[in-house]
């Protein structure tokens, strides 16, 4: 739970450190944008996976025929 919502841990530590039971602390997390290079790599990887699986399937055709 702490890994997903670290603000609760921070808030609990700061409440004890400041001795203020009504202390509030908010954390805003925003993801970084995805670069176009990584999007292109994902697209290329999908094509390579398709070619690899097709090559394996065609290599196994003679084994099935025996």
C-alpha cells in the first residue's frame, strides 16, 4: 500500500514529527509523457513479434507433416 500511496506514509510521519494530529500533507504525482521514440519502438516490436512467430510456425510445418 505504501508503494502505491506514499503520501499516507509521509503524512503519518509528519503528524508524529510535528505532534499535530490534524496535520495534512498532499502529494500530487503526474506521469511523464511518453516519447515518440518509445511509441515507435513499441510499434516496431509488435511487427517483429509477428514476423518471429510466423517464422517459427513455418519452420514447424514440416514437423507436423511427418
